[in-house]
C-alpha cells in the first residue's frame, strides 16, 4: 500500500470522526500523528514544533487577555449596560430589540475580540427578552449567532492577532483595518433584521426618548471608556496589541471591584430598571468581588486551553500539508485563474467553503500562508486581503454544517441547532453582500490607516 493511499485512508477516517462530533483539536491531532508516521517524522519533531509556536509568539499573549476581558465585562454588568443603550437607540424601530442585540454584539466585540463569547453573552441576556417581546425564538437565537460573527472583525480581534503573527503583519494595522468592515457587517445584518421583522410584524415598539438614550449612554460609560482605551492606545501607537490587552484587563478588574464596593456603599438595588435609577446610580455597575476573580479567570483559561493547542497543532498540520505538496496544488490552481479579480474571488470561494467545515483558526493557519502571497502577487494589498480573508472566515460561524456560533447559540438559548438554520439565511445574504463590497472597495479597510 502506497503512502498516498494510507494518507487518504487516514483523512477519510478523521473526517468520519469529525462527523461523529469528535473535537476538531483531536481530529487534526490524529491526522497529524498518522501522517507523521507515514512520512517518517518523529513525534519528537512534532513536540518541538508545538513548543516553537509559542516560544516565538509574543503577540499571542494578547489572546488570553482579551478573552479574560470579555468575561470580566460580562460578569461586571458592563455588557448589560451596553445592551440597554443599544435598545434605547433602536427600540422605536420595528425589530428594534433584535437590531439592538446586533448593535450590542458590535459593542461587546469591541472589547472582547471573541465570536463565541459575543454570541454566548448577548444571546443569554437578550434571547429571553426577545421571546417575551414577541419574536420567534428561532429567529432570536439565529440573531445572537449572526451577531457574534463580528467578534473576530471589530478590534480587538483574537483571529487578527493570529493572522498577524503568521503573516508577519502589524497587528495594530490589522485592528484598525477591521473597524469599518466590522461596522458595515453590523449595519448590513441590522438592515436584514429590520426587513424580516417588518414582514413578520415582530417586536414591540418603544418611543424614542432623548432622556432614555442619554441615561443609558451615561450608564454605559465604563464600556465606552474600555472601547476607547483599546482603540486609542492601538491607533496612536501608545500600546502594542498585547499591552492594550493587559491594560484593558487591568481597567476591567479595577472597574469591577470599585463598582461592587460603591454599589454596597450606595445600597444600590441592582433589580431597578433604568427609569428608576438616579444618575449617580447609573454610574455604578454590578461589579464583582475579589474572590470571584479566580473563577472568572479559570473560565477564560479553559477557553484559552482549547484555542492555544489548536493554533499549535494547526501550524504543524500546515507544515505537513506543505510536505505533501498541498500548498503547491492550491497555489497553482488559484494562480491559474488569471488576473486580480479572478484570483481574489477564487480565494474567497476557497475560504468560504473551508469555513463551512472548519473553525476559523485552522482555516486561517492552513490557508492564509497559501493564499496571501498569491493575492499579493496580483496586487492585492496584504492588509486589505487580511480583512477579506477574515470576513469570509467569520461568515463560516453561521454556515452549516459546522457553524460554531449556531452551536453556541443553541446551547445558551435551548433552541435546537437545525431549527436555527432557516433564519440564518437573511443574515448570510447580508454578510456576503458586505464581504463582496469590502473586497471590491479597498478603501473600506485601508482608509483609517496612516500613510495609506
């Protein structure tokens, strides 16, 4: 039996395991180990490569810190305040609460940098409110899943950190390039949401009250400050992304602890609605105690413990694919398409199809080193291509059969996975439309960058 036949059988076997629900980390690891034996590579070599990924990955330190930031703002109550503000601004429109949940996803993403954390946090908070407000529970869950896609595009972004690390690009430039496309993704989904809710008559309307908008904005000041701190520090060059992550974690810890103490001093009733709270009370969120920090940190560490090994094993997988000639085959195929737009849209199709069956991390680690140089060879700006690539990867979060955000939304809302699929279609149309627009208009990604 030839090596090619054995590798084919291994690939079929791990695909079957993936279909049975085996975690993607184990699926990739089984494939890497099997192929290593076939190619005569020792396990010592694999272990050395796994260690080497993190020895040279200072930028990857930002990843666990931004994950921790998301958990801290959720536990402190800052995320709830951001959601209240979004609803105050959009609740007067048909489907306003659903549109507000998408807006809240954008605001939460601007601090956390994680798609699954965005979906889980906003979904668990607003899905019950949407169902009470007359929305179909399937649509409500699908909205939370779709909103989470911006978690890896609006800065800070964990996947932008990985992409910059792999392709040796300035992560701060990648962050800035994601601002406008991320905002367009939110607006595009909100437009789709408004159309669906208009057609179905979903949602109760609330009057647009300047007092309500101002009061909820006032109450969300900690969230706005955290967003501004990250963007200001990175855009002005005061912080590297890793330093910005550390500063933001420190700010969130201080804000959470001080808010908890002030709420007790003020005897603040956390069950009050925004109408019943005075402006001094609106300044204070629920917060958390010093003794709760270890449990919050542990939850973040669990997520990091899933992502970090996946990054490392995917890098080794990419090296084995290179030895097998897969990179050359894909590169030749894409290059044969011809000029600028043919290569660009072929690359986009490859990313989209890959995102249907793989999580964004292995898609990025395996395909970015192949497709980015080809795109650059036909004149695509590397920063622009990074945004195109990752917007496409983000769409995979709500694209069956994988659709990680659909599984997360199903878990936090209790709506079965397959019942969500119908209501993801309008959001997919909106996101793909924005994706094509970003691909055809480089200025959307590059306009905020200095010296561009």
